[in-house]
C-alpha cells in the first residue's frame, strides 16, 4: 500500500503554536520507508521546525525528484503545495515556481543519487543562482531503491554489505555548495535532532540559497561495519563546529561570561542565529576558511557538522533579476500583457 492516511483524531491537549496549529497539522501520510530509516527522522525534524516557526502550511511549496529521499515529502506538510518531479530535475521545477510566485517558502528535498549523479548540474545551477530555497539532501551513500549500489557521495574505501570496496572519489556536495556561492551551508546527521532542527529553522528563515547535507543512514543497505555513512560511524567521527539556536523576531537576552564563545548573526528577516562555538578557530562567515576547515578534517576521517557558512546579507535571484514584487498569479491580463507599445519601449532601451 503506497498511501496510508493518518487518523484525524488526536489528543485535545496537544501543544499549539502561534497559529493555533498542532504538530499533527504539519505531518503527512504514514511513512512506507524501512523501519528505522534516517529519512523519517529528517521528516520529523522538518515537521518540528515548521511547527515551531509557526509557518502557515499553505505558504510552503515542497518539491522533490526520484528516490527514497524524494518520497519523504509525502510524509510531512500534508497541507502544503507539493510536486514530485523526475529524476534529478527538482531544482529546475522549483526555479520556475519560485520565479512565478515569490511569496511561497520553497523546500526542495533530494538524495545523493538524485543530486550528486543525474541531477549534479541542476544542483550546481540552483546554488550559484541564489534561489531563495532550502535544499536538503538526504545523503546515505547508496541507491536504496535499486538494492544498495554505491552512490556518488560514497567515500573511497567504504564497503558495501557484500564487502566490496568503493574505488571512486566521493563528490562532496557541501564543498560544491560553498564553491558555487550558496549563502547558507550546513551539514547534519539524521540521528542528531538537537542539531538538525535548529539548522532547518535557520535555513527556512534565510534569504538566498540554503543547503543542508544531512547524512541519513540506510538501514537496509548501508548501516554496517565498513560503511562510512552508518549510524555508528557518523556518531564516532562527528566533529560539530557549533551549536545553534534560532530566535525569531524578538529582542535577545543572553548571559555568557566566557568571552568569544557566542556569535550572533542577524538575518534579513530579523531572525537571529546564536552560535555557540565548539571549534575555537572556526568562523561561519568566512567561506574560504570553511572550505579549508572541511577539507582538513575530511583528511582525518572526520565528518564536520553544524552551520558551516552563512552570509546574512546575501541577495536572492529576484533581486538579481529585478523582477516584479507581485507574483505572476496575482497579476491581471493588462499587467501580464502590457501590449506592443511596452515591448517597443523595452526594445528601444536595448538598441
């Protein structure tokens, strides 16, 4: 059975947010993924982040491609807009929707096969264009739907369930996002809810291309000794660079007696990122230093997680293109088709 609706009944005393909605109002259908799949933990983190931010579900558009990861939008935000595109093409579809209606909050969910193989070019252009979106890759290093072949993000030397080693160098989507100009770059672990939920909240309030690479172990094909994306391996090799709190639209009051241990980053919408550094030498606003830090720790076999880079003052694609502030679906015929005179005036400016 591919569609399992959840019961409408729920406890009458569930907590509500500023909109009067419960967490259940942000859920979707019952998951049909393998029991224990890390992707379900990411879905739960998205539900919690949207609930805590009091986001109206009808203002969110969720898009995906093909793969286990791309099935997950069915399992969260059941009352939002949704579109399941073809393999690797989610960024193009999202770009079109974003240009047509800038009033929605765009959430793209993909996988390591969907984004690092067939969709690699799509991923690259979404990052470099500064599309105002949250792009989450649920990264397990295998093709789960086709029985566990290595994906392009599998580490060289990692072994599959049959003991065969991967001989290819991995594609590091975090490094690519930094290089291509994403203005919010993070990595997390599906098994670390305390880190992942604030990262998603921060990404949802960021203006510009926000990318989160979330390692999400595949319990069926990639959660064994020899895998570098198993629960045990990631827990043993996790190097978190900060702890993150998100404060929305309220003045902040902090008490901290240790100088230099807290960094405050204010974003476009007035929300505040409060970073408590765990790595003293790490600066989240230095793109080049972030790339160097990640590379050095990868060479040690460590997986760097946390908020890796943020530019709180970055513009998005609409500001680059100087598009109209009104969404296309809100314009009348005269605005959409101003006539031959307007076209001639435009052409005259280009001669």
